[in-house]
């Protein structure tokens, strides 16, 4: 029987998010869109509280039977906790940057923070899944909120297109995933991840192999790894920029953590079977992400390809199928999230003379002379994304490659290092455009986030929120980040160990 | 004996009404045939001892889904002749897909019969309670062991509802006069009507 007291205590952060989502929904229903800002702040507070509720489990590296709730459906272990910390932090960031962007077009509505909140709840359930059903329900809760968020700008055709595209392709991926899960269930006789592992200890039957391939294909769509990445640039370009920043950070962390959990906890005894899939997806993501970005003129599309490229490096960590590989993957994620968030916040702060968002790469030309602080921050972020040594992004790539070498995946590591050079080209191109190109005549008036149609006070406050996020993100990925390597590595090691406890 | 008879009756009716759903010229008739198919499907479910699914079929599919279909068919202006033209154009493709699915079924079942596919043995953690109807069994699992998932599924539906409203609802701020039912009901006949006695040839001022 289920011990409800323990179970409910273990899902306290999720309960908090769900209840505050419901209460805020009522506030939004009666307060209308005037309450949007208050609801945003309340949602951020709820996410922050959940962050602190999760912290002890990560800090203590907790895992094992007493962190399992609802008879194995839910695991509140350190691995889930580590992912949740990143998810909640990224969700708060998505709430902070949204109001000023959406208010410009008059589309800031009280439902935005609520959808972000429910999306974060779905992600928290996803990463804690101890059962295929929990996994799917969490994934759907997250995806459904994400589809609506992508189409949030109703007056913008591109946003509607992004939402529809995301919805149709996401539904297809969910179908593939469900098909794989039903095959896995049929051949394993259980939906619990631990049970699947037990049933596969003495070999993988052909049917279970099909199940594994379909499950991984469905999850590869969610993390936008290469054969299933086509939706990413379109959705990232069309969705409102704060939503894109959200998509590139929190759901990506959740989906990667989920993939790692399924691969290691459920299919861990058959690592050789899925390693070739993950290795292929990793290398293909790195190469396609790097080559696809070169021709892009839109910064959001470019960052979308950059996220595909980064997923490739993250998957190298997963391909090791070792505790050190998973730990490296978590470290990479922890560096990737502030990096990508800072990149998108910088894009959000680019406005042309009318205060409209500037999204083309050419809009950046001569930025170093017009807004030097922004240009320098963006330069640090770009160098970090490229993995150029003094920046912290280098450390992420380094630990991933080190884990791959330790796991005897020398060829994979060598190919990864070689192909990461391709990616460096377009990151450096952006820096070149910012620092060495003349400001183009039409875009000479790239101005601050504070101008435009906003009233002064609101613009000031949001300008500060943007600057705060940008500076924090930049500091985290700058060489100062190396001060945290020991601490971060420790946490990630313990989180990864909790995943391998069952092995 | 009576079971076999009932099975063949329901099965034949399901197939016949399914075929008529596709073939009927009038879309409203199609929906009605679909309802007949659902009812007979429910009969089949009772035969295999799944009375809960039988009830779901009647309540959810007949009661809600079929009525929804009927609404869609009757309220939306769909050109069915054009749809049917598309049906004929895509007919070869449909047949090809059906053939592939049939081949897969034959292969799968053949391999299973030959013993090439070993299905997993159920863990038995959701085993039925002895001596209880399957409604009580499902209830015990849904509100006991899988309570967490049940509540989360509820949240998904809530998000779907929020999404539908966010994407489609518009505040109407048109200058057009709008009906205020409360005011309309609270209207007082003494204030609304006036008796006047106009002089001949002068008319009346309102």
C-alpha cells in the first residue's frame, strides 16, 4: 500500500506549484489582464519557493527507497532535484522578461504566467518519473502548455504558425513515444522503469528493441536532436522571444533529464543497444546544428541551431552510460542554461528606432559602439557558446569530452572536438559583426530596452530585470564560473550517482 | 450458444453500421450509423465482461462524441461532395496503407503464433481484486494506486481548457448595443410607457 503521508511530503514542490497555479487562475479569471503583472510576480514567488523546497534533496544527494513516492510512480531523488533547480530558475527568468515584451503589443495576459507555471509543473513531474505513465503525463502537461505559449501572440501570424507547427509535430512525436512505450510495456510486462530494467537484464528481445527505438525517437524530438530537429528553427523564430528563451532552456533540461533517466534507469542494462542511437544523434546534432546556423540571418533561428548543436554535446555525455558521463551531462546543462538565457535576453534587449524587436544578425552591426555593455555581454556569451577556453562554456565541453574518453569512446570524443570547431565559426561571426562592422544606416538607432511605446516607469523596471538577468547569466558563463567548478561537479556527481543507485 | 449468437449479431451489426457510416451519402446519416456502431460495440464489450468499457462507450462516445460530431456536421458548412472527391483521389493511397497494416498484422500474429515473439509477463502490481466487479477494480486503481497520475491528468485537461480560451477568446468591445438581461428583466412597465393625449394637428413630443 501507498504511504500517502510520505508520498505527499515528497511531492511538496509539485503540490505547491499546482495549488498556486489553480489559485492564480482564479485571480486571473476575476482580476483580468490588469492582474497580469501581479500574477507573474506571484508565479515567480511560487517557483522560487519550489526551488528552495527542492534544494535539500540536491544538496544531500538523496536517493533510494525513501525518496520514492506513490509506489514507484514518482522519484524525488537528487538527479530529479538537480534538473528541477535548473527548470525552476529558467522558468522564473522566462517570467521576468516576458511582461515588457508582451505589453508592447498589448498581448500580456494573466494566463501567460499560469501556463509557464503549469509547464514547469509538467517538467518537474517528467524529470521525477519512475514509470512510463508518469513520464508521459508530465511530458504532455509540459508540451500542451508550450504549444499555447508558442501561439501566444494571437495577432502575429508567425506566432500562430509556430504554435500550430509545434502542436502537430509534437503530437506526432507523442504518438511515436506512446507507440514505443506500449511496445515496451508489452514486452516487459510493466510500465515501471525499474521493472523494465529487471525484465531486460538477460537480453533484449526484438520487440523490446523496437520499443526502445521508438521511445528514444520520441524523446529525441522533444530534445530536438538531429533526425527530429526540423521544427526547432521555425518554432523558435515564430514564438515570442521570451517564450523562445523559455523553450531553449527549461523544457530542454527536462527532456534531456528525462531521456537520461529512461536510457539509464529503464534500458540501462542494454546500454550497448541504445548507445549507437545516441552517438549518431549526438554527432549529427553537432554537425547539423553547426552547419545549419552558418546561413541564418535571423538571430533567433541562429540560436535555435545553436541549441541543436549544444544538445549534441549533451548527448555525448549520455552516450557514455556511466555515472561520470551523466554527471558531465548535468554540468553541461547547468552551464548551457544561463548561457542560452543570457543570449536570448540580449536579443530581447535589441530594439530598433521604433522600439520594435530587432531580430536580424545585421541589426547587430556596430553594436559595440552604440551599446558597448550589451555588446561585451553578448561577446562573452558567444565565446562561451563556442567553448573558447577562458569562458565557462569551455568547461562544459571539457567535462563531456573527458567523460567520453574515460568511457573509451575515443572516436566520439575526437569527432566531437573536431566538429565543435565548425560551430565556433558563426559564434565568432556574430562577435565580428558587433565589433568590426559599421553600423548599417537603417539600424543606426538600435536603442535601449527602455525606449519605445512603454511608459517610462515600466520600461525602467523591465530594463533593470533584463540587465540583472543578462549580467547574472554573463557572470556565470564568464571565467568567474570556474570558481564554481568544484561545487557544481560535486552536486552533479551526487545527482548522477542517485540515478545509478539501482544499477 | 446464446453467447455465440449474441457475438455474431453484435459483430455483424458493428461491421455493417461501420460500412454504412463510410458509405452513407448524407453526413447526418453517417453520424447516426456511427452511433449504432458504438452501441453494438458496447454490446461486444459486455460479452467479454468489460462492462465498464461498455458503459464508457455508451456514455462518452454516444453521449458526447457522437453528439459533438452531429453538431459539427450540422453547424459547419462543409462541402461533402468535395470531400468525397478527395476520398476517391486518395483511394489508392488508402488501400496501400491498409494493405501494409494488414501485412503487419499477419506478420505479427504469425510470428506470435510461431513462438518467435515472447511477450513479457505482467508484474501483477495492478492485479484485479477478487470477487469485485471491474468497475470497482478500476476505481480502486484509479483513486488508489494511480491517484497521482489521475490528478495530473486532470491538470492536463485544465491546461487544455486554458489554452483553448487563451487562443480563441476575445473581449468584445464593439460599439454595438448589447443586451443586458438583468436590466431587461428589471424594467418597470410604469416607466417604460407613457400615456399622452395629443391635441389634434399638433403631434406629440417624445
